[in-house]
């Protein structure tokens, strides 16, 4: 890999206003409950037509954000050759390298990703706000068009910036990281036309393994959307995502289940029949069941808050939430607050309790 690219970014999409964007809703905290909320959500259309108020330039961003962006910039200058690339699959990199010029063709190969924003952007927003305990709708409304202000998000596998841009429009500071070098200038150029968000957006070429040594625990939210099914080591990627998020922060994934239904829909249907994505985009062997993803996260100490199925209609090109998780699904987990551990990795409080009981005997 070459130098990590950290220059500023972003582009302007269609401008307009939407009153519905101010209606902030929250899922009810329970496991597998997000679908109930989003089915009636008026906020599912925040993407390209949403224009929040102008945020101050980078010089007046919170000190913690400026520090993190400076750390990333320093890292890119000092580490020209990433030292860890265990999750990279070179064949997958080649696939997306060939498609790098088409990221912003909204009726092309990435149309499904553009319309997926109708689900994943509200999901990320609500998961973040729920983590802050903003459960009172009046408080949410008072936050206005920038509910994610003072939130630092890492977009893993950011591609051309399809997800990163609408998140920045909600007020978040977003760092997009992608292993395909050709994607970085595409995303930067597209974003550079919009001064309202480019100061809150940075794209770098690299992997989560490259960042974890210097940026562990720095992000409020880490998102890996439509990425897990394209890497060589899912467990390693999930582990580094958890390492990068702060204690109490959120990790959010969207990916594809490994079932015969997903093979028929995501491979045969999407690639060979409806041509939603180019042939060869997906490898069914790399799909991951939600139970396996939950197990990996629990081994990393995270608490899974929700799992919800997502359904794509190739005729209308729209996504919807569903109770069926046999194909596409989303998962949100929370990293617990820090816990003091002993050399054996056991919680200190637990060890203390055992010691006390021994003394009593």
C-alpha cells in the first residue's frame, strides 16, 4: 500500500430541506426490536435530499476531534507501509478497483447501496442517540438537523463515500477507511464540492489493522456496512472494529446471512437475473450467519442490542425492514465500559469477591 490519504473531502448532493428529518425516533432498546420502529419511521429518507445547517470549520471543532484527525494524519505520514493486512482479500480488492469509477452512478452497479441509506443512516443515528440516553423525543427534536454533532464515526470500507456523506450531513465527524486505493480520490473529489461537510470528513487508504495501534478506543461509532462478506478473516475485522470503538460506543454491521435463500437472492437473483450487482461480486462461502457474528462480538465482550432483517426489492430498488433474517441483516452491539482486569484476564471485582469468601471460610 502507498501513503494513507488524509486530505479533506466531500461533495454536494441534491440540496433541499425535509421536515421529516427533524422527527427523531429511537428503537426501544430491546433485542431484535429495531424493525418495529423503522417500519413506521418518517425519517427513512434522510439521504441525498437532506441539508443540515452549516457547521463551523475544522479549526473550531471540538479539541478531541481535532486531536484524532491529527493523529490519523501523523499516522499516515509515519507509516507508509501498513504492517498488518490479515483481513485483506486481494481478489475482492481487484473487484472493487474495477468498479471504482462508478460509485456515484446512482442507477448503476451501486444503486442498491445508495438506496440502502434509507435504512442504515437512521439506524446509525438512532443507535448513537440511544447510547447517549436521548430517549425523550422533545430532547431529540431540540437537536435540530445535526443530531450527530460531536460524534466521531469510523466508516470501515467507505468506498466512494456513499454512507460517509449522509452521516456527515447529520453533524458527525467521519473518517472513512478503505483498502482499495483508487476509491480514496473518488470519494475526496465527490465530497470536495460541498464546503458544509468536507471539513468533517477524512478518507484514508488502509485497513482497521493499520489504525488500531494508534487509534484504539477513539471512535464513538464504528460501522462496517456490506464489508464482512468481502474479507478473508471476519473474526479479525470484527475484533479490530471493537478495539477501535470507545467503551460504551457502538459497533454496527450490515451483511448477508449464509443460507440457501441468500444464495438464491444475493447471488443468483442479484447477479445473474436482475443484474443488481456485477456477476462475481459475492462469494456465498464468505457470508456469515447472524448467530456467528453475535458469538464473535460476545467473545469480544460486546452486548448485542438488535438484529434485524433487511429486504431489497429489485423492481422498486427500495429496502425495507423485515422479520426475516435469512438474507441481508443489520446488527448493532455496544462495547461495555472499561473493566479492570487481572493478569489472567479476569475482572478484578470478581477476583476480589472470591478472595473475600475464602477469608470468611
